[in-house]
C-alpha cells in the first residue's frame, strides 16, 4: 500500500526521484539517523532511513569510512556485471573480507535491506553515495604541475565518481600558461582568489616536500578543508581540515615486512 501524507515539495523527494522515478512520500517515525521515508520502487514497498546526506554521523571510526568507497567501487563493478541483488557474503567474497565486517560497517549508518533478502545493488550504491556526500559533483584543484600533477590532470576517472578537476596551479614561470592534460596551468599567486570564487573545498597537493607545508597553509587560508597530499611529508593542519597522504615508498616498505 502507498504511504499517506504526500509532501511533493520535499527536497528529499526530488533527490530520490532523480534515481528511482515518481515516488510517494510520507513523513514518518523519527529514527536515530533521520526521518524514515516510504517509497515505492519497481512494484515493491520498502522502508529505509532518510538520506545519509541529511545527517552528520558521529563517532564512526575513520577505518570504517575508508572502506565505504571500496564497497562503492565493488558495487559499481557488480552492477556492470549484471548483478541486481547481492548478499553481504557475495560482496565479501568479491572484496576478500568477511561478511560480518561489512554488516558491522554498514550498521554505523542505519538499516540496509532486510535479513535474508540481500541488498539492492542500486539502492546500496545510492545510500553509500549519500553517506559519503557524493550526491553532488565536487570541484577540485591540483597544486603542482610536475610529473605527478600532470599525470593526475590527465586522469579521466574523477567525474564519474563525484569529482571534477577545475584548475591546475604552479609557481614556476616556465610552466605557467602551459598545459597539464586539458588544463592551462595557472599562476599560484591567483589560487586563493580562484578557490574562494568557485567555493572549492578539495585540493590535490603534488609539490616538492619542502614546499608542501607552506602551500597547505595557503590552501587552508583560502578555505580548503580536504587535502589529498602526494608530497612525502606529514602536513600540520587545523583540526577541521582532513588530510589523506599517498606515499608509494611507505606502502612498499610496509609490504617488505611480509617478505621472507
């Protein structure tokens, strides 16, 4: 039966309908992670927690958040392979981890599906995108147009996964005005103005280690709150700024521990 009390002006309704088509909505019992909503999809009435993008989840371990994009990538591959419904065990086998770990990770964010029926691949992807705030496209800049920065600028996989590179910056006069992939390299002196003008929150930092901290300070001053750092140095940033560092040598050193 359909839900009662339709709220056609609801922003949440419009978001869901972008994915699932016309939907009947009702404001319902308040859950820990938001308002439950009813929707009718492919002839079957289901109940799910409100969109994760409407909620700020607290006390979720960082290691759990780090696994969510891995789940999302696997689900995308499974959908491409023709899977419509999966069990936690199938997802676990695909990823090489335990099904209990997957269920425990998802439990931090409310209810997902019904026991014994598995997960809708499309729906689980949608929920994970909202939890990760990937229900929109995020503009990103690249700072440093050397070999790594140019390689990143040439990568074409960002847009289909929630991000769009909008600018590449460097302070080397020999590089400014040249190209990194499809982008004209801009003068780093104009970077703060560009970040604020375009309301950019993410930056990828690919400058030499000796310059990385000062550039990071400038990014934070401009309003950047998420930095993907390719420089082999630990950045010191305010508590509200999140940094993820990528250093291939560290990963090689870690793996060497396991080599007899």
